[in-house]
């Protein structure tokens, strides 16, 4: 089973983030990763675009979304314009 957390903020590169996720899917040898990759790609693009727009006007955006199926559980941890403590960053990094 693939368990993966994708953290996205205003400093993230959506292309690099998606590439890393695709590599994780290949290593996990998922049966049909194309649909999952398409869902994650769409979510990353949407969250990155909306988050950037909100930060540009001085707003904040924070959401956690879980995509799950029989052989995967993907957590999208999205935070734009939010100042996070070191402890919060560590928890997110290690999915605590």
C-alpha cells in the first residue's frame, strides 16, 4: 500500500512535486497509477493556483485532503500564506 503525504505551499514547485509523486507510484508498483496521478495533478494545480491568488491579495489558505483507494492513501497538506511553527512543520513532515 502506498501512503504518501504531499506538502504544498507558496514555495513549492508543482512540477517537481508531481514528479516526486510519480516516482513514488512507480516504486510502489501500483496496478493502475494513471488515474491516481491525474487526480493528484489536478488537485496540485488547483490548490497551487488558488493559493497563489489568495496570497497575492493578503489572504491565507490551509487545507488537508485525503485521496484513498484499495492500495493507496495520499494526503495533500496545503498551506498558503500561513506562518507555521517549527513543530508544525516537523509534524507535517513526519505525518504526525
